[in-house]
């Protein structure tokens, strides 16, 4: 079975500091990994994905994520947080053969304070 | 970029009535669309997979007679909440993937806030 764990419900960071939002996954076969962001009362916006290739993936708005196969992790990072980054972040996984059917983590609320 | 339009963004209805939510892919075709439900401060729960020209596939525990899904064309899927009750109040989000780009991510609509009074 496929699953995603986001161990932190909430992450707080000061503006200008680096941020990390954690994600670990469990999937049979090769994982397709995604990060999405959701602002209040809105749908999800795609940030980045890992399918194959370089373990470090760069995405929108300065975010990046590192795929670590041995630790089955795909943590989201940004070198310098902005107040406008405050939102709900979701990690998701699908198996390569069922791309499109995503399994989501429970979400992590990121708050960046000025 | 690919855009998914969801309408209405917000709807209030009385208990016992039915509500239809539309999901359109504006600049791409999608044989498959997905309907999610999101509870406050909770993750997204996949309700069903909408397949163009065939019956939707419902997740376990989702009542298919209550949540009617129709995918009549490659750009439109609809979710009808029939005989709505207050417990159906939630945030419903649709998503779709570009048929022409196998590796493209899912694109999400902006969601529909349903309130049943």
C-alpha cells in the first residue's frame, strides 16, 4: 500500500531563515513524489516533483526537495523563508504505473513570522 | 500552464436539495479527473476517479448514489451531491492531468465550499 507521512502538523520559522518541511513515504515500486501548496479556501498548487534523475529537485518560488531513497524521504526546503510562504503544504506519492492517483500526507501548516 | 476551473467556488443549499459542482480543464484534455473532499485542517480524501465515457470508480466508503459523477467530455466532469445533509458540508476539490503529457502533475481546481443548512 502507498502512504505518506508528514510528521509535523505545524512548522514555524522566522522570515529569512531556512525552512524544512518533512515527508517520508512508503510505496511499492518506484515512487513519483510531489509537493503541493494550498492557500486558504483555494485548491492545490503544484510546487515540484521527483520522477527520476537528480535527487535534488528545484521547483517554484525557490523551493527545492531532496529525494533520499535509503531514508524514503522527500523533504521540502527553502534557503530563505518569506512571510508569503505561509500556507498548508502537502506531500504526495504515486506509483509509477498509476501516475495520477495520488496519496497525500495530512499536510503541514507553515507559518513564517516577520 | 494547465488550468482547471471549478464552479461554483462557494454554495449554500438547504438540506434535502441537490448541488452540482463542475470541473473543467480549460486548455488540455483529461480522460481522468479526480474528486477529493477536504475536512477542516485535514488532508485530502480521494472520493472517486472520474473516467470519460464510462462509470466513475468510487473509493471505499463513498456512497456512489449520493455523490453522482458524470464525465461527459474530455474537458468536463461534474459531481452532484444528492439530497444534501449538513454532514456533507465540506470543501470539494477536483483535479485532472493532461492527456498529452504522461509525466505532467495533477492540476487542481480552486475548490468548492459547500455549506448545507
